[in-house]
């Protein structure tokens, strides 16, 4: 599978807004978009033509992929699954993305960014319902319990995460016990509970062409 290896900050600059891909750094003056609020590349500061309807839809899809750290094939598969479900396709898509294991770890405050969450999951630092789990794309369900495994809890990394998580508030569909580094999925998220700043209808229109 392909993997993005260029500067992460270029992705935010390409979309013209903060995607919060680097955790706390995005809130500091070190954030690249604060210094260079124009698209990367040789002609980034030049005059640009008015985007077409297709261009607007494409940018919304690319932005959403970048927020959740997905490649095109993965993202398209999520869209197909969302389209087969009952309800509104765009809302279904975002709900599926939010239920990913790496995203839940991030939302619980157990990682500073989704990228870090994905890395921690890959390295086997978490359990789901008491069983070791290391697949970031797993879709969590109601009543699933996510916990930092016992052998990792006392590491310097997770002690730092514990301190940071104490100042974060998880979304309504999750609960967290920061002291014991345990989180629980209370219910599937609703569209209203997802604060990701995307217009999912544009993605639906793009894939419906």
C-alpha cells in the first residue's frame, strides 16, 4: 500500500486550513500554515483561477482523506460501505471513519494526533475488551473497551499522555478513565457529535458523478 512520506504540514497548506495533523504543534506558532498560508509549490503564491465544481468536490475529499490519514483505495471502500447502509451516505461515511480504532484512540486523548494513534496501535500498546489489538482500521462497536496494555502504562510516553489527556474532553459517544488509561465506546457517534470540519455532501456528489 502507498504511504505519504512528504512533509505533513504541506497537506494543511494545500487545503488552505489547519487539519491538526501534528497534534499540539498545530496550536503553536511553529505551525507552518501560520507562516506560509499559501499552497506549496513553485507557483503557490501566484494568482489561481476560480475552482470548478469538480475541483471543490475533489478538494473536500482530499481534505477528509488527509484528516483521517487514508489512501484513496481505503477511502473509496469506506464510501462504498457507507452507500450500502441505510440512512444518509455522507453521514454514514463520517461515522465509519470515526469508529476506526486509531481515531477512537485519538478521540480518547491517548494520542496527540491520529498519526501518533495509528503508530501506537500498530506497535501493540492497546487492548480491546482485554485482547491485544494492533489493526488501526478495526471498527469499534458499542460497549467496546479500549485500554493501554499493562506493560505500556508506566512508560514515559504514556505517563506524558496521561497528563495531557487530563485536559481533554472526549466526545459524548465515548467515556474515559484517564487515571487507568481506559476508554469505552458508549454508542455509535451521530453526525451531530462529529466535529470534523468537512462537507460530506460534496464527497457524495463527487463519487456519484
